[in-house]
């Protein structure tokens, strides 16, 4: 399919060194990022541009991918070029890039949004601070595993709050709902992907960010996020440790029931509405969620379209992540600073 010229509206300069070097534009609601490229005529400010999916743009702003990634990796992207001097009334016409793209027209590796010289209006990050004390022996993988479980819990709580929030935008709610759609909920990777998507869809001002790790005896882990969620987790983890034996038995009994009756292997969509086991499953799942103080079962029920089997599997998957995160506290390797 032929690619035609395309208009774009200038949004912002991201890097300015004597003149703009990296800019961002909007073309029919599509994000465009462009970098200055070599050109023999000094009177022309030629730029190489690429379309960027909103998800990748968010990842770039958060620092999880570099600029080169936007230009080289995503499967769905279209490349253009334009002369910035032709900008008129905030608008520019971009021409499709035909042929191969030479290395001298691409960003250098490891250039991240933190290297911007100009402050971008949407580059807002969470400022609420949580400080955790760490002690004992840690392997590098331990930090990664603890951070992942803690992040999963954080993201799921925000997602359910957004779903129930009457003031949340339709786009925010759609992102939460989309994470639950079209999943078999038949094996481990369904839940890995669910929690990953929920984490990726947290808005930038609320995203959990690991600021620094100071490894000593004791050391510190500093993270930034949303204070309201930090406070909830601060209640959830001690509550879990206090009720650990009871929660573990409730989880074991319910999981065993699903396993022995082969429900763990059933595709979520194959569980019929109105099944005789529906009341039992939803009741056990709700009880476990209430005892854990999270997740909000009403939100889970809505997000799973009232599917008792899927809702049960989601609550059980939350339990596993909470148990893994709480274990670090039980071992004395992580503690809250005010305990």
C-alpha cells in the first residue's frame, strides 16, 4: 500500500542544541517523533520522523526504552522526512521515507528521555516517596523478583481503583478492561501478561518508579509512586503476615478444589454462566480477597464480566504475588521505616 504525504501539528522541542535536534508532533492523533539529520544545504533543517504507538511513547517517557528503539523496533511504524523550516502556523507536511535508512539517520543507542534538554509537559512522574529498609544477603535476582511482585500488587490496586472511580476517564477505564480481555486464564502466562499490561497502563503521574538502591547492612530502597497506594500496601502486607496461616489454608483449599475438579485447565470463556458452582467459587474468592484486604472483589467481578471461574483465578494469582512480596518482609530482608 502506497504511503502518502501527511500533515502534522508541532507539539514540542525535546532537545535543543543551537537549534532543535529532537521534536515531537501529532498527526491525526498519532504521535510522531523526529530527529535532525545531516543535509548538504545549511538553509534546510531536515528531520527524520517516525510514527510512535502511544504505549511506546509512554515507555520512552518513562525511560524504559531509548530513542533508537522507537525508530527501529516496533513492527507498526511509518517513517517520514520534512524540513522544519517549512513549519507554518504550527503545521508541517511530511513526505514518506522511501528506501533503506542509513545509520547516520538514526538516533544513537542509549539516548533516553532523561537526556532531554527541554522539559516536556507530559513528562510528569510520581513524587510521593516510599522508603523501605533492606538487610541481610541479597542476590541481584532477588531485587528484581521483589520489585516485580511489589509492582504487580501496586498496579492491580490502582487498576481496580480506576475501574470503580466515577471520575476516571473512559480511556483509563478502557485500558484497565482491555488487560482482562481475550485471555484464556488457563495457565501461568495469562496472569503474567495480565499484571504486565495493568502495570504498563498505569498513567505516568501514578507509575511506580524505583529511584535508587543503597545496598548496605542495613540499606535502603527508594521508590516513587502514589501515596494512597503506598498506604494501602502498608496495611495489606502486615495484615497478610498476621493472617498468614489462615490465608494460606484458604488458598490451598480453594486451589485444590479447582485443581481436583480440573477447573484450572478450563479456558475462562468455557465456564458457563449460571453454572451450579458459581456461587461457591465467587463466595470463596470474595472471602479470600476481603481477608487479604485486596483486591477489591467487586471490581474484579466487573472486569471479568461476572465469570466466577476467571474471578477466582485472578484473586488466587493476586494471593501468590502478595505471598511472594510478603515473604521478604517475613524474612527480615525488607521492612517499613516506621516499624
